[in-house]
C-alpha cells in the first residue's frame, strides 16, 4: 500500500511539476524555431543562399559574365581586378580572379551543366580551398576538419536527444493514463523523433555535399593552372597564337600565267599584196 502511494506521489509530481517545468523550457524554444523557419520560408530569403550560383537567374548570370569579359580586355590594374572580383561574387563564384577565369573557361568547354550538383557544392564550399606555396588547391586538412565537425555535431545531437527522450518520455509512459499525460507523451515522443530525423538528414546532406565538392575538384584539377604565373604564361601563349593566326599571309602567291597574245589577222587585201610581191 505504501509503495502504491509512493508511486502515485511520483506520478503526481510528474504530472504537476515535472511536465510543467520541461514544457516551459522546451515550448518557447520549439515555437521560436518553428517561427524562425516559417519566416524564412515565407520571405524566401536565405542569407547563405542568396548569392548561390545555382540560385542566380540566367539573365543576371549572362549580364555579369558579359561585363566581366569586357573588363578582361582592359589593363588588369588593381581597380579592374576588384571590379571583376565583385562581379564574380555577385553570381556566387568566390574564388581568386585568375582561378575564377579558369573556372568559367572550363565550364564553357566541359560537358558540365551550370546546375550541376557537384559544381554548386564546390562553389558553396570555396572556404575549403587555399593557396599554399603559390598553388591553388583544395585543402585536405580543412576538408578533414569539416568531416570531423559534422561527425561531432551528429554525436552531440544524438546524445542530447537520447538524454532528453529518456528523462521525458519514459516517465510519462509510466504515469497515470490521463488525457493530459497522453497528450504530453505523444508530443514529446514525436518532437524528439522529428529532431532526430532532422539531425540525421542534415548530417547526410552535409556529408554528401562535401563528397560532391571534392569530386568536382578532382575532375577540374587536371584542367587548372594551379599557380598564377602558369596561368599568365598560358594566357600570353594563347594571345600570341591568336595574333599569329590573325596576321595575313605575305608569302608570294603563284603567278597565274597569262594567255598567249594572239597575232592579229591581216586583211585579205594585205594578204593579196603579199602574194603579188612574191
């Protein structure tokens, strides 16, 4: 009998105090998170995605690339390079100018769509790139740190969800089967389940994005001059080839043989006089 009363006392404390304290802590957080995501969806505005290459319209992309081409024909002083860099960043290409030029040239020749997922994953993760020993490359250490960060987030989130689930849902399942307890049991159960699904989905998306970014880098790297000096040398060589092809051929052309000059025929009177002279 005493044990039964003791168990009922625990149930009453869970019903009246425990659940109220947890709900007062979690409900504002859940409501604010839902409201934040809803406002972002309603405005269709994402500060991180606003300048993404795949989100830029075709009209803006073509206009910006045309302006960049016009600036590339000018002397490449500091102000011109700064203008080109600002134009590239307006369409989501956040790379050094000489590297961005090569990327645009590669996309024009390679069978890669502008909406390609691997390309856009790489452009969203240009923070993984670096210039080491005057060579542009994908930094393996930064890539490894990103993988470890995603893995740490997954483990920490999983532990937090398991702990919150264990101190909330089982006690509610053992409490008295009232309408209030059933509501809170279902609420916290599905809340933790949704949070777990979101964490797993986010982790898989980030891991796949890192994999695709590296895959695009490996496909682009053989076509890339990884130092600025090598790129400038290649540009000079291409300009020299174009200049030589544009020079007219000054070699002597074969002289067309003129038709032989025909002797004028003499009239009948001249021929007759010539015969009489003979």
